[in-house]
């Protein structure tokens, strides 16, 4: 809740959730906290408590389904509400609740609260930003289950209306956190943007805001304390900034730095073509996509295709492996939405820090160096063949490329190609339409792959540099460890030299080389990558307009010269400085002085 009058001109910093700017009055969504009753059970009461838990699961799932039915066709919350319904009945959560009830004799509310907290903690500790962000989803679902238990809801009843929000005029929603159920309740309301205290760039509110084309700033500490209902807010989603009760000078100051017009960010033309540099060189800008609902937003931002679709999220939060038909529907939905633009599907990148309960994997002392990604895929060829069959079928609707994660050896690509042939034989035998074949590419994410890139490219149709893992493995830095995370820079000369080697391997064979890590979304990183010879970048869709504008004012010769100096630099800080020295005015004109920091 707000504490007194808000300070005029107060600037609140958060994380960039969804690009765009908005100016409008604030409305606050009240939190709906429920006290958790804690009671010790007698042994004979356990079965009854577990029956109460089962009724609560049914009630919450039914509530999510009713919220889904209230949405207009195509609303992005629908997919996440489906995922929430599955999460409420998740086997891991259920086993945790049963353990707390039977072994520790805790009542159902107490057991749910603790089991959800434990599962959220496990997810929050993962080194994958998307899966780590799902910890908040687990906490939300756990809270819904506790409320259903406290209110003793049946599947045909909904929670009471505390905290319900009704917008009668265009407004910016400010909340501690927002769930898909909250945004579903706002369907058809005049929302200008979102500000939340909790969340990351991959949390559900950020994903939905991008899909809806609305600006969002997330992770704003104390937002609900500093903002009073009715305050005018200036929201800059692309730079993670909120100004409370801004002056005309505040708004004009943002405009003068090229940060866009007030209101909903205008959609970019759908047929922009490749980004063109000042000397006419083309650079393809594609989007990283995690859910089919993000495709519309990607196209609106000018994406020329999908450079990375993370198929592993079809496996997470499920009791059983996704079927071929389920995967086919997901893939074909993306392909149809892209309307002829290329779609790159990464085969399921599970294991390590991305675990799915549908796989019975052994406990490993160092899972990031264990059975994960392509190693897990080849250990379970039945699962991979099913996925490849779905991809082949989806390719009947538009161009698809297959990307294999964490390749270290030539034979991993060759074996995947053999399984692709097996998958096609299965599809053809059933008389289903499918592509004759699919291009298979290798993700270069470890130094070993970069050092033998000239051999891998002999058996791969394309290469894609995954800078997130490449940085981590090259620099021996755990990006999830705050004590050393600042060392994880893709601008480190060691990382750049490996990237350059990969680009040269592609050039020598005529195979395309793309880049799909976080480096592509950063203007400085994108400039250096293109200077090294990369001509295809896949990034967060919201970064595409800014990167496109930046390329329009630089030349190939400028970037090549910068990259040459970067390869010889002493460290990442020196690379940052030399880029600014060479291109500083152009960078600040388009993206401000804080870019690349």
C-alpha cells in the first residue's frame, strides 16, 4: 500500500520487462494474502487432509479454466492459465504435500505452503533465467491452493472478490506481483502498462506484456509504497524506469534521447526485411521465443523469423511426456503464425539446471557437466524421434530448421541426422504430410565445439553460437552466483576469439553462422558480433527495433575495425571502452549513455 503523498519526479528503477512507454494514472492492485493455518494431525486424520487437498486442486484447476474461458480468442494468458492448471496438479508438488501430511503430520494448508516453498526454492536456484522465474508461478499456485483450502471451495466455486480490479479509464497497473489470472480478469480493460515489485524479464507478466504489446517495468523495489493511486506515472519499459508524477521536462527529456512516443508502442511494419547497415550490408534479425503466444509480438517488432524456439518448455510441469501430436500442434502454430518466415526449433535442452519430472534422471554431482541437452537426447532416442517427427510434420506448413544444443562432437550431429531419417520413415508409414528433410544445425556453446568448428560444420547445415553457455564454460563463471556473475561478459576477448573461429569455419564452407545468446540483445554486443562476421542475430523481440536503428548508422568497415581491436584487447572492460571510443556518439544518440553497462 502507498504511504502518504508521492514525491513528484521520483524515479524508480527496475528491470526492462516489455519495451514501449506510457503516460497515465496509476491504479494499485491490492495483494490477497492468506494466513496459513498450522495444525498437527493425528495419524488417522491424514487421509482426510489429503482428500481436502485433492478437492482444493480440483477447485483451483476449475477456477483457472473458468478464467481461461472468459478470455477473448488468442489472448496470451490462455496458455499460461493452462500451465497453471497443470502446475496445481503437479506430481512433484503432490508428493511433497503427501510427505508433509503423512510423515510430519501437518494439516493440508501447512503442507501445501511448505511443499510449494520447497519447489519454488529449487526452481529459484537454477541457472536458467526462464525456469528460475517459474519459482514465482509455483508460489502463486501454492497460495491459490491454500486459499481454496481455507475457504473450503468446491470445483464450482470461485474465491471471493477481495483485490478485484476494475479499470474505467486508461491506466497503468501497479502491483506487488501479477498473475495470468489477474490479467485475465482485466480482459478488455484499458490497460496502458504494468509495474510490479516481483519478477524478471522472463516472468509471466513480462511475457504477456510483450505478447500484448504493452510496456512493463518489473522488479521495482517498493513500487506499491512509493506510488499512490491516481498518481501520474511515466513508464519506460525498454529501460526499466518509472517516473512518479513527472514534470513536462522529465517526459521531454526521455523523448529527446530517442526513447519513443507516449502511449502504446506502435507496431512496426510486418515486412521490414533485413536490417541494413549504412553501407548496404544486411543483417537478419530474428526473435527468441519460448511460447507460441510471443510470436505475434515478435512479428510486430519486425522479426524476420524465429532464431530460437525453446522446445524444452513443452516438457516442464507435466506428469507425462508430450505426445507427438501435442508437439506438432505447438510447432505448427508457431510456423503458421510466422507466415513463411523461417523457424528454428531447438531440440529439448533438458538436464543440468533444467529438470523435468517426466525424465527419470540420476542424481549428478555436477549436472551442468553431466547428462544434459544432446547427451540426454541421444540417451533417450525414443523421445527425440517423437519430437523430430512432430517437427517434420510441422514443416509441411512452413520452413523449419532443427538446432541441436551443447554439441561437442561430430558424431552427435550425425546420430541426430540418423534419428531424423527414422522419424520421417515413421511419419511416412502413417501417411501423414511432412517435409522431405530438415536442416540440422549445431549450437556452439562450449570451447571444445568452437575449437573443432571446422569439423562440426562438415556435418551440420548451420552453426549457432549460444553465448550464454559459451561465456559460462569459457570463463568458468556461474552466472547464478552473484559473487562472480559480473565476470560473465561475452565481450571477454577469450569468448570473442572462440566466436571468431566459429565464424571463420562457417565462412570457409559457406555455412551460415548465427548468434542467439543474450549478447545479441545488447547493442554493444550486437555491434561486436557483426564486426566478427556474424550476419544473423536472434534476440528478445523487444530489442529488435533498437538494434535495427543502430545498424542503420554504422558501416561494415567500422565494425570490422572495432572487432579487430576487441580480439586483441586485455579484457571485457577494455572492449567496452574501445567500442564507445569508436562509436560513442552513435550509441548515445539512439540508446542513451547507459547502453552496454
